[in-house]
C-alpha cells in the first residue's frame, strides 16, 4: 500500500493528513502556523514535521511509509522557495516524492475538479490564482497591500474612525469599538498611536471580527467597507481570466480563506454579484473542504496519475471522521 501526506501551512496553523492510495483518510495532525520567509525556514519545516508526526502516529505509520508529500505552504511566491522547502522536507521523508506549491492552489483543488477555474483566497492576506489546463497563474506579490485580506480590512476600519471624526463619514459604531480595543481615550489618541507606530501590523489582523460584528448589526460604514472590498478584489480574477481567454467559459470560482467565513451577508452577496457580472459563465463555490484535502488530492494525482471516482467517495467518507469540512470549522 502507498500513502500520501497532504500539508497545509498558513500563518495561523499547519494541518497534515495521511491518506492511502485509494483516498481513505487515515490520520490527521495539527501544529502551529508559520511562513518560511518571515518566521525562518527551520521554524516552518518543524511545524510541518510536528503536524505530520501526529498524523502518522494516529494511524501507526512511519515517515518511511510515505510515498508522496504534497504541501501547500504560504509564502511560496518564487520558484526557488518551493525548491528550497522541497529539499528541506525531503530530509524527513527520504522515500517520498515531495512537491510544494502555493497554499491557494491546494485550496482551489479542494473545491473543484475543473481545469478551468480560479480562486480568491482571503485570510490575513489575499491571493488569487487562475488555471486553464496546465497553465496556472498565482498573483502573490502582484496584489498590493491595500487589498491584503484581514490586514487591509483592519486598516480600513481604523481609517473609517478617522474619517467619521472628520465628518467625511457618518457616525459609526466602529469608533467606540476601536477606542475600547486599543484602550484609547479619544480619536486623537488613536491617531497618535498610529502615527507613532504603536499600532503594529499584527494589530490590524484582530479587527475584521469587530468590523464583521458592526456590519451584522447594521452599521453602514462597516458594511460598506466589506462590500467595497468584496467588489474590488474580483478584478484580479477578471483580468487573468481575460488574459487566458476563459472569461466567458464555464468555470468554477472558489472562495476560500477566513475572510469568506464572514457572517455579513452583504459581503458574500457583493462578491458573488461582481463575479457573475464580470464572468457570466462562472459557478461560484464556497469551498466545502479545508485546503489540506486539496493537498491530499493533488498528491494522489501525482502518485496515481489519475483520480478515480472512488477516491472522492473515500474522501467524503473520511470527512465524517476528521474535521476537514471547511464550513463546519467556522
């Protein structure tokens, strides 16, 4: 029997799943989040190894039993980074064929079987990928800071407080919520904290939940931030699909990442309307499975060359025993 190890590593967690060659899920592990380019290569690889050890222990296998490793890791924006991580991870799985890709690719493959497809993956940052057969383009650093997921939404929330204070926007619930969050006595103090660098980049990542709650309670300023963000990020899909000649084709568009778990329906509706307006042949999909399942499927295809229908049935059955259904993990 041959076995595949699927890895999903993001900034907040690392998931590992072991499956056999038929797609039967056998073990799952979880470790801390990391990114090789910001937290060090060794730190990121050790998170992979720790999660993999848990998954292997759960099903009584050893590293030497693994035939293929397919990892979707955050921060894989240049070819040399993938090769670097492959070489490091191969040291721990000496008999395995090791392949590393950008994490948004495994999220896309977890949701669709089509070869004409795209994904918006919005979490702490934003990435977008479009695939047409063997041609696949991942945006990575082409996306500016202004649209970088939770980080940019957090910055927009803080700016909305300043704009409301100046009279550029109507009164908003975000003002008292953010003053309390940052323990500031006034908007002037909050502005001073930002100008003096006392609000760190990581602080902005904690604000989308406040923005979501305010929008769900009917705060128009918060709601508009979500809606405008949702409409804007669709341009990345549109631009690449046009360049690939598949703008009007029957395509699957996957929405994945923590931002798309937002409970403010206005955001979800804005994204879907904009996609269907720009890409009339699109089928919008909220990913059912966690990205690690996409890694397993890609590993199985690399190992078996084809994905037989029975593999998908086995994945479905395995999802009843392991927490791999994305919409159940909100």
